[in-house]
C-alpha cells in the first residue's frame, strides 16, 4: 500500500509505509536502476529487501522524484536532495525522516521482555526517573530514544547505558537527551509517539 502517514514539523518531515506488497509489486513501484537492483539483491533476507525498497519509495515520495539512496562508510543513509535523513524498520513498517538538522528516528514494536532487556540500556539516573505506573511505555521510549540518538553519531564510541542519558518524558510526549563521551557532549530534543503497539522517537540535535 502507499504511505499511510506523513507528519510535518518545523524541523523535520517523516513518512511511514506499511509493507503489504509483494516483492514484485514493490520493485515495480520503485522502477529500480541496475545499481539499485544489485544493492537490493545483496540483501539475503527477503524481509530486509522489502524494507530497503520501502525506504527508497518513501524517499521518492518525499522528494517528488526518483531519488538515489546511498550510505556513508559508517552506514549513514544519504541522498542528494536532503541534508540529513534517517531510516528505521520494525516488522511490516518502514519510517524515514528528512531534515536540515542532524536527526535520527527509531520505531520499535512493543516487546514483552522490555523489563529484562532494560538492564542493558538503562543507567542508574534513568532507573530513578522511571514512572512505575507507566514503566513499560517509558522503557520503550528510552530504548527508542537511544537508538535514534545513536544513528546521528557517525561511528563515535557509544554505550547506550553509559554514554546516553534520557530525561523524564513530559505529558506532551517530549523530552531531551544527551550523549557524552570524554569532553564531547551533544544535546537532543526528543519527540515521542505511540502508534498502535509501536513506539516512535525522533532525536533532533540541538544547535
């Protein structure tokens, strides 16, 4: 199916695609170049191929033209029309964001074992800030926020637990985050959103 959601904000625009098409239909819509076909076929997993094609289709929709998606040596997605882009996938959903500012996006399906997983990404301060009446949602948001921030770091050293700190999430579904490593500190505005059983977080680097 086509895009199911597009959201525009002052600093970014994102679009969400629900992957229900066959591989043949996705490729037909993409009208892939020879190089795109090579890159897609190099992905061994069919699910990953579909996600990759969906990201390219979203990019074409947002630019209103055929766009070439490529990657930096650190795996950062790039294109000529937009200064910064970020991509995330979860199950049948693919989401892509564009911005003039450094930005990252993450979408995560609700995990039944998020509490057990939290020991791998939650620092002591975050543990104390968790609202126990809404802990499952907050844990997912913190995890997604750290994933989104990580995507902006261009291969800088990063431990989710020790180098990224996420502030308490406000009633407006917004918060802030900070990456610290040695003398380097980067601050972020974070937008959080729930869609069905999916958690979406956008990390916009503060200038």
